[in-house]
């Protein structure tokens, strides 16, 4: 059975959709849960941090990695066949693009890449087509990097926002493990369930 790291960043409004997708793959792969400190510890209007942690840990059957010390062994122990970052915030995308590794998620990424293994990224950020466009472009062009298909989730209301279609995570994982980008990469927002 392949082992997948599943790293969640602080795009709290997407957590329910991400958990739905995660539940669909939990029997198929060994899933190592990872949360950024913000995802791990921030209560928001979308829900309490402890509820989200508990849900993630129940699906995966193990405690979440939430510190840089806990993330570091991913490299030397070659723990993961694939690292999924879903949802990926603008903050984390910027760090990934620029080699910053000061969170559990960005250090998991750095550690995993040392083994030259694939990464699957699911962006969800309001600045994807503005401040973060160059960062997403850099990651699209990086070897072994794949994306969960994304689109403009509210083109009129949030013209620079992109959100991944999290329901496609299972297919995107299968493709990434096979060395392929799930296509089409760009989707119409009307095809994202519940978007807008
Ligand atoms: C309620 C709430 C919702 C947020 N939603 C998003 C989001 O969808 N996308 C995003 O990039 N940032 C979002 N943020 C901001 C991030 O949580 C913030 O940039 C944080 O520093 C991200 O840290 P991380 O990338 O380490 O998880 C949200 C923040 C809050 C409080």
C-alpha cells in the first residue's frame, strides 16, 4: 500500500470538501496527516480547530504532524510516496515557490523533495491570479509537481481567486502516483460543486 502525506493549510472554508475527498481514499492508501500550525490551532467561524483535528485524525487513524520537528523525519526516513497539500493557501504557495520552510507543511515539502518524489497541490486562495500568480506558475513548472484541477470559483465577486475542485483529489492522486497531471487542469467554476 502506498503512503501519502496529506497536508492541510489554513483555508478553513474548504475543510469539509477536503475531508469528504480524504474519506474516499483512506482505505486505499496509508495516509499520514499533516496540518500547518494555523490549520491545527485556529478556531474560525467555519469551525473549531479541535473538531477539525479530531476529524482528520479519525479518518487517518493517527495523530497529525503539526510541528517542524515532527515533519523533519519525512526526508531521512523516506516516509511518503506522495505528498498532497490540500488545501494550499496563498501563504504556503508563496513559501513553497521560494524555498521557505518554517511550518510543518513547508518543511514536510522540503523533506519529501529531498527524496525526489512527487507532490500534488490543491490551491485555494483569493490572490491566485494576482500576488500568487507567479508562485503558482513557478510550481507548475517544477518537475514532479502536479495540481488538483482548479478554476475561478467566483469570477465576478472574487476575480483573482482560484479554488481546486477537491472532489477530484482521488483521481489527481492516482494520476500523480503514475507521473501524470490529471486533465483538464483548468476547469470552469460552474463545474466545481458548491462554488460561487
Ligand atoms: C476564516 C479564515 C479563512 C481563510 N481562508 C483562506 C483561504 O481560503 N485561502 C488562503 O490562502 N488563506 C486563507 N486564510 C488565511 C490563512 O489562514 C493565513 O494566510 C495563514 O497564515 C495560512 O497559514 P498556513 O499556510 O501555514 O496554513 C483564511 C484565514 C481565516 C481566518
